[in-house]
C-alpha cells in the first residue's frame, strides 16, 4: 500500500465481516464524540500481509479510557481499565478483545530533520515503537475511515521483508525487542537490516539482557515457544550470544544447537500423538536450555522466572532423576517392559520430551513411545478390597503386591483379573502377609 492510499478495499476484502463492522462502529462513535482514533501495530501489519490477526489495537489521541468506556456502553461486554498506563481492554460478549491505548508522546524526540505534519500526536506514538513494520496505522474516524498512515516507510520494509528499528538505542531502551526481532524474522521469513543488526550487537556488548527481570525473560520465552518454529528463534538467540548474555557461558553451543533442533522434532511428534500441548512447550525448552548452562542457571530459573509450583517440581525432578535415566534407556542392554516403566514412571511428559531431544537416540525414543502409548496405561485390576477378602492383612504389603502384579502384567506374564488372583495365591505366605 502507498502512504497516500486508503485501505478500505483491503479492509473490505481481507477482514471478517464482524471485524469490519466493529471498526466502522468505533469510527462512527469517535467521530460523534470528538475523538481521533486509529487502528495500529500488528493488526495493520498482518492485514497488509494477508495474515489473520484478530487482536485489534487502537490508539486514541485523547483519553483512551474514556473512549473505551463509551464503546463498551455502546457494544456491551467487559472493560478493564489500566489508569497507570492510560489503556483499557474491552472483551466483547463473543470473547473478542479490543485494546485501547492513549497516544504517547514521551521518550525519544524526533530527529530534527523529520518534517512535521499535522498528525504530530499519532506520529510520535508510532515512532516510539519497535520496528518500522509495526508503525503502520489507519484512521477509523468515519470522515476518513481507512486512510493509511505510514510515516516511517513501514510498508516498504514490509514488502522487502526488512526488520528495522526506528532509532539507534531501541534495543538498549527495551532489550525484549531483541527477541521480538527474532520472532518476526522467523514468523515471516524476514531479516534485520545491517544497521539494525549492528545496533543489536552493540546492545549485547553492553550486556543489555542483564537489565531484564526473570519474569520479562520468561514472558519472552513464552511468546517464542508459541511461534511456528521456536527452535529456529532460539538457535538465532544462541548464535548471536543472546542466551549467553542472559545465562552465562553455554557449556557446548554446538550440542545445544542440535538439541534445539531435536526439541522441535520431539514436540511436534508428541503433539501429533496428542501427548503434549502447546502450553507444555515452554517447560521442555527450559529443560533443554538449563541442561547446557552452568548449574547456577538452574537456580536462577527456579528463583526468578515466576514459574508455578508444578513447573518447578518438574524441573527439579528432571535434573534429580530424569537426566541420569537417559544413559540406561539408550544402552543396548535388554530391558524388560517393567524396567522401562520403572525408569520413566514419575517423570512428566515435558521431561520425557526433553530426554528425547537431549539424547537423540532411536532406542531411547522407542522406549519412551512404548511407555507413553502402552506401559503407563497398564493397571492392576484387583483392589485393596479383593486383598482383604482374600484374608491378607492391610499394610505395606498391599502396595508391594500391587507393584509385583503390575510388573507381571507389564512383562506380559499375566493378563486378566483371574490371572492376578491366581498369581497372588501362588505367592508364598510370608509375602501375602499372613
Ligand atoms: N511494542 C514495542 N516494543 C515492545 C513490545 C511492543 O514497541 N517491546 C509495540 C509494537 O510496535 C507492537 C505493539 O507494541 O506492534 C503491540 O505489541 P504486541 O501486541 O506485543 O505486538 P504485535 O506486533 O501484535 O505482536 P504479535 O503479533 O506477536 O502479537
């Protein structure tokens, strides 16, 4: 699209009718109430790329919160206000979300040479953003609905697949943009231009990643693992020194790179089998990363990454027991199904997936599949009641009997409930607890 263009046609042909109607209503309301409002950011970028994106971001030149209040009154739904940031989010009855932000003019002053035009406020708001491809906007006000705003050659960069920052210190000011650059590169097959890459390396030389809290880094990792190919992004972060900047020196970068590749294969495979979900990916990647960094990274991630308790337990468990099981499961030595079961029982699916990625060994993979698809479902049919009826005194012997039964069952020695009963009868008296 050309800067002078109106995007009406693109809006009408590429957006679902529901969103078109919504934008139009917002524009009419803005016009009536005397606000200047714009659709901005990723929503506009993806509209021009033809990529579906239903997260509508709206900038309001005056007060976004009071405008959002009028909209929610008009359309219904829920509103959440963030006074401190001058933003509000509306969740419509059908679950759709619209973000409203007040145009911000602080931060970097324009380079003096930048010719001023009438839209100073929205222009400043767009200038403080991360990359030119994210500075695109269009007007919503009904008198100029769809008018395209492209102050920083964003549409040219979008066409050329170029990721460019707007000012030299962009990555220093907000180091999370480094991860964002990698995400956009990978998601759209774009590339940073040379000077942006230079600014990035320069920021890393100044150890900018150290400025970020564990929580922010964790949030960025979460965004990364939701991209179509997280491993490519993490390999880029590793190769450019971003991971080392956060965690210290990687013990074996070449190995970690391979592990990232295999992580991708493993998560795809386990996801296809319905064993792993997208929300589980983050933990798999964290295990793979921790495994290649000094011991203190384990502590840092457990302490600073804002993980829930379940995730922390999984991480501890993986390094306490999971890691050492890899050797046993890789070895050519014959293992009975019950031995495989005992080696893997108690480890989470994240741990099993990380083991597959780290070991990259077919025998181990097959054993894990056998466990996930068959062994872990094997259950003993008789219950404590049955044992009681058989005259066995309740006590620790119960769980011993059950696990002996499971072992027999796993190894295919017994199959039915009758087999189980007969097996118990065959145990010597002492073991039956009499
Ligand atoms: N932004 C920024 N610096 C950041 C994060 C966000 O400048 N560290 C700006 C970007 O210009 C972005 C906008 O804020 O367009 C909204 O952020 P977000 O919703 O995270 O970005 P999207 O571009 O929509 O990214 P995604 O497609 O991954 O949701």
